[in-house]
């Protein structure tokens, strides 16, 4: 299990809910072309406004260590789904995704 603490900002928050790891594995079970197929991952965070989840990639198969995944909650066979963006560092994820989501979240009048 990943014991490092990450600094999330809303709408992202820390999460280790195993049901979402199980859902990812279910979605990838028949999708060998997907970049996370048969990779070992750990959930560390989620976006509270959509079905996006941040996983650490816990193997050393390549330089990417973080995966931002939009779960579909359906069985997938197209390698494009679930939509996944890979990042080398948490800081790269923050700059490319989390900080933008936070700015939109702060600007939301609702």
C-alpha cells in the first residue's frame, strides 16, 4: 500500500476506496490494449464532481507513476476507455489537471 501523503485541493480529495480499484480491474478485464491492463495500481485520490480517480502505478514497467482515470462503470474493450492520462510525477498531474479543476471549482457559483 502507498503510504505517501499527497496534497489534494478541491474538488480532488484523498481516497483509498478499494471498490474503485476493483471497478478499474473489472473495466480492464477484457481490454488488453489499455495502458493499465494488468498493471498494479493503488487509488490515492478522486475528483468529487466527476468519476475521475488518481491511481499510483506501483510497478516499474515505465516512467509513468500516476494515472488519472475516468471510470465508465461498464465493461470496456476499446483501449481508449476508460479514458486515462498518465503522469510521471504528482506535480505534473497537479499542473495539468488538479490545479485547473480547482480553479473551475472555485469559480463555480453553485
